């Protein structure tokens, strides 16, 4: 089983690029609180629609949830040194930071649900739009 679930903040703005075949891809890191005074920075690669959505709707510092798998890569440098890295390949991303406009719209759509002594809606609630 190779499953990873992370919740953390993006470490930088997303720089979207495309493979020669036209597939969207981006690399970033997610900062995860790993203890009282410790933060881990987990490298994550996002592909296809996840990469495009991340580039369009997120920025450095946004809180995201990532579902994916551990991946490793190994290579040799031009001078013959062996290198490797371990990272998460995301299969799903969830945006957890509320945008300012979304928060304002949500606040405006709240309905007053207070009732008077007879159990009737309070006068200021009558005629307001119910959000469902």
C-alpha cells in the first residue's frame, strides 16, 4: 500500500509548465507542522488538471490537502555522482483556504434563524432568502 495524505501550506507560488506531450506539471512543497517547533517541507509533484487548478486558484501560503503516493527518482550527474530524491506524486488536491470574495459571499448568504417568543421567525428574518 502506498498512500499519502497531507494537509499543509504551499511553500511558493505555482509555476506551471508542460511536458513535450502537452501534459501540465508543477512541483511545489507543502509545509507540514511536525511538532511544537518543527516544520517539514514535503516536495510534491502535481500533474494534469491538478497542476492547472493549483496554478490558477492558489498561491504561496494557501492551505491545501493532498492525496497521493510516495515516488522516488534516481539519476547520475554529469560528473558521475549518483543522486536520488523522494517526493509525493499528487493524485488529488483540495483547496482549504477560503478566498476573501468567497468568505464575503458566504457571510452575505447567512440567514437570521432567531425566533420570537411564539416560535415565529424574528421580524428581520422574514422575507430573507434561504440558501437552499
